[in-house]
C-alpha cells in the first residue's frame, strides 16, 4: 500500500488531489455535535495543502436516498474543516456538476475545497458495477490523484471508496495507515492477556467478530443491549429488555465454545433497570433501580450494567496487555445510564496495556463523557470497518489501495 509520504516525495504541487475522507459527523439541527472525524483527517489534508496540492475533500454523510437532501448537506462539515485548518475552504453544492467543476477549477495551489455529499448521487452506493463506475469516471475527471483516508467507509464497496482508486494514481492517507497499523496489533503478535469489551444494542451486529475472537481473545466482556440476549439464553428473566430471540441458538453455541477453548466470557451480574427507555432530549431523571441480572422484573428493561458489574468488568481489565472496546455498556447518552460506559472507559485509562476504542458509539461516548482522547492508545474512526477487519473480511477500500 503506497503511503501519502511517498506521494508527497514525488511532488504534489499544482496537482488536484481527491481525498476520500469520512466527514460523517452527527448533526443536531445543522450543528455538529462531535467533530472527531473531521479532526482525524486534518493531518492528511494539511500535509497535502502545505505541499502545494489543490485538495478536493469528499465524503458521505448519513443515508440520503441517492438525491440531494438539505438535511444531509456537508456544508457544516466544510465550515468546521475550514475553522480547524484556519483558512477558507470552498464548498461545491453538488458532487460532479457545474458547482463541483467550477469550484475545483478555481482552486490555487495549497487551497482546499469540499464537494457535496457523495450519496446525493445514486451511483455512489449502487450495487450495479456500471452505474457505480460511471460515477467514479465523473469524479476522476475532477482530479489527478487519489488519497484514501476515510477509514470509516473502507468496508463499503462504493464508487469513491472502491472504484475511483482504480482510475487514478493512489495512496493511503495518514489516518488509514494508522488504523491499519493498530488493527494489526489486535490480530498479529497480540500481547496478552488480550481482553475485548463488546457492547451496543444488537448481538447480531457482533456475532461474526465474537466468532473470530473466540480463537484469539483471552476474555470477552459483554454489555449493552446485546447482553440481554445472552442472559435470556441462560434462562434468566429479562423483562422488557432488548432481545433478539432468533440469535439465542448462536449465543448458546458461542458460550459452549468459550468454555471448551478456555476463553473467559463475562456477562453482567446486575443491571440498572427502568420501566421505559429514557428521554434523551430532556434528560429527565429516570430513577433507575439496580437488580441482579437474573431478577429483572417483567415490567422493567435493562438499560445499563449495574454497580457490581462495573466493578467486575474493571477488575477483568486490570491486567490486560491489549484491550479492544467496541460498543457502550448502556444508554450512555442519559446521565442515569452512563456509569457502566464510564466505568469501562476509566478501566481502559487505568490499564497499563495498549488500549483501542473501536469507533462508532464508543468513540462518541469517550468524547461526550469528557475523557481525554489522547490518554487512550487509539480511538478508531470506524466502528463497522474495525469490526469487519477483526472478523477477517477483505475490506474493499483497503484492497483498492493495495493494488
């Protein structure tokens, strides 16, 4: 995989460089609530601009239906990128139309532009190779070189991720190079004990990675909404807690495999419960109750791991040499159900080992709950991409950069 440093050594002054970033930031009425993904691409954008390139940054945001939708405009992200760079950033109001062509043509050496949400064009996400390729051809006409730095999208076979690099000289940006190096530490020559903490809502989202980790990790801690399917599989009453009943056979199989292979599979011993999902807008007090994991009342739902589980999970992370955490332990967005996620984050900080926060909601939780990002070994920008890498899948965006 060619690196951006090699590209810079060859000279990029005056060249139009397409940077496929991941600016898929959360928005609240047009206001960015977490700019972590924008900050993650800054080193690549700044290095190219400082070297005299004419930088064209592109990304998706949200899930528009292949047509322009103001709710998913990248304009706020472009504005924030300009603030972080300390310079003006031009913004094209389309992807490959007149605005994009004129905006790119108007760039001088060292200047930066952002083009509108790539998913406003149906060709970006099309499953039809010809339609996707046609969009990639249009994007290729805008630029001379390609730099892939949107790690959060490399598991997608999309035009700007997979097809465009085949049409241009290409290299990996600093973010992707860092992400891949970190993931190799989790899959090759891993320092032990290797502890994995998995949370989030759906157990189905994590089954494939659990399958892989049962042969690699020493301990797997299960939390979040997915934990209740594990508890149900043990025969526990889980009340109104989130349940994927169709996943119980797979869960039982993994529990059995863990016992046979000597992997310690750790489940909550208690939970914080409430009668309903909390109001995340008003943050009105939810007044949760702590109950044993096998005694959740029928009219209550588990919404966070309880105080005894927090102590247990922290103790299981104390001696870890390598830690991978993906998924919150509860509804961390509400203060009454944030303590489980806080406890795991703090345990990672206290761990002497190499700690990786695996993107997505976990990365957002670290920032929202006020932790120092720099205190962790690495905070990934791509939850889904990280998981698929750990599952052993070939990621289209990485494969395209390796050619």
